[in-house]
C-alpha cells in the first residue's frame, strides 16, 4: 500500500477544496523529487513514482487531471508499461475505466505479454470494466485474443467479459450476488446517504483500513457514513480490513452496519452467517473479495477457519482458487495453520502447487520450510509435498 503521509490525515468533516483539473505541463511545479523536469503525464509514462508522489502533495487530484487530448495519467502509465505506477494512481483515486477510451484497452494489447498481464490484472481486479470497447467497436477481449494472450482472455472472462468469444472460454466467472446483501445480523443491507462525503475522504478511509485500526475507528465515529462507502478502486473499509486479516476491525465495522459478505463473514469467524449465505445462494462460493481475492483465501487471513473452510468446500468452493498467484494452502503453510491445511488437502488441494516468488516458483512445503513452520512442513511431507 502507499505509505505517503496523506493530505487527509487531519481532515475534519468540512468540504474538501480540490484543485481543478489542469495540464501540469503549464502549471507551477512543487519542489523537485524524482525527475523535476517531468509533468504528471510524463512521470506516469516513465514510471517515476517519486516525482508523481511529489506532484500529488501539491495537488491531491493528480490522478484525475487531463492532458490536452483528454487522457488521464493512468492512460500514460499503461502506454508506458508501468504496473507500479498504475497501482500508485489507483490509490490516488484514478478512474480505472476513464475515457476517451479505457486504459484497459491499451493494457490488454501491450507488446510485452508479462507486462500486459500484470497491468490487466491490476486494472480488472480493482473493477475496471472488462467489457470496455474501443471507438471502432473492438472489445478488450478481442484485442487480447488477437495478441494470442489466452491468460488475459481467461482473466477478462473471469471478471465478467461477455460476447461470442467468451462463451467457449473455460474460466471461473466471478460472482458478487451476496456482497452487499446483508448486515452482520442477517438483515437486508441498506446503505446510507453519502451525499456530501468527499470521495477523497472515502478513499483515505479504505486505505487506512488496511493497517491503521485506531484511526479507522476514530474516523468512523466522526463520520459514520464512511462505513458504507466504497473507494474508487471498489473496496469498502470492511473489505480492506478483512483481506488484511484485521478481524477485530472488520467486526467493529460490521457492528456499525457495514455489509458482511461471505468473504468477510469467513474472516471474522461467523460460521452461521456463512452457512446462511450459502443456503440462500449456493453461487456465493464463487465470491471474490476486494482485489479479486478468492473466498478460500479468507480462511487463512486471520485465525485459521478450518470449520468454515470445510463448509465452503463441501458447498462447491474451489480449493485451488488463486489470489496474486497463491492458493489458500500457500497461505496456511506460511502461517503454520496445520488444521486448515488438513482440511484443504482432504478436499483435494494441490499439495505441490507453485507460486511465483522473487527466488522462483515455490510450493507450500518450500514456504513452510522458509517460514520455519516445522509441524506444517512435516505434514506436507507426509502428503507428498516437495520443496
């Protein structure tokens, strides 16, 4: 996550005065950081995050600026093949489907396949429209297929891309049917009126919910409507807390009325809530949390939720669904959650599934050994695990 000291850190509930959109090439520039000769669009294209960070301190609306031809910094970052800059701009509140043509359309056809996949994943896992079309009618799916990028085709279909080409693609279709359906008490969820709540304030609340428990609780008491608001990258504070394993914070936000999805209920250990959701709609076992993180990963984010994992797997959840290239077994191995690993393996988890790391492909056993989880390592070895 971006660790900059946010301009919102001392916000009150007063309206936020944001600088108007402008071309920073002709605007006064703040003190240098990175390459001081670059405007925000050039910095985005080159991937100069220090420079972009400095510019953001001067104008918090940096991600919503427009160049002379109407493009945003995100368009330039994608054109330059800069995944890290894409994430930076996302956390600055960029519109991930901004016109004149969605940045996704450039990402899916980028000449470097690996970079194209990384950029596409970063965009669609944060809710960029997978059905984006160019002015000539070509869809993101058609562009990726023309490049021969089958993994990107599958990713787009997974995130909701439709059309004749999608019908023959074998990929799990993400499902959000119960994401915003009920509160923690099983009552139908009714969001509050967010009129007047600045989007930048909402974004900061969701960002802080990844790590700053006390600050989030303080802001929720100051502005209760924040609990019901979504960041521009399609994430609520409760969802951020859930995938970071902050079960107590997720429970706090749930108790203040935030919707409780299957993913969130799993993290906070509410088996009854999970069971009720599955019974009401069996398709919710395909639910994904923020950033496209699969349901089964949530059994390992906080305390191990072996009983809930068993319930979900018996209900049809995918045991080897991946988030950021990892399976739930990889997470369990790292944390030494032997009881959870036993459930996963019993339901057919790939004991030697590999995940990319800085040192190469790693199996759950390799992760357990590195993390010095001896009991986990012994268990995985007993089941045929290889390092």
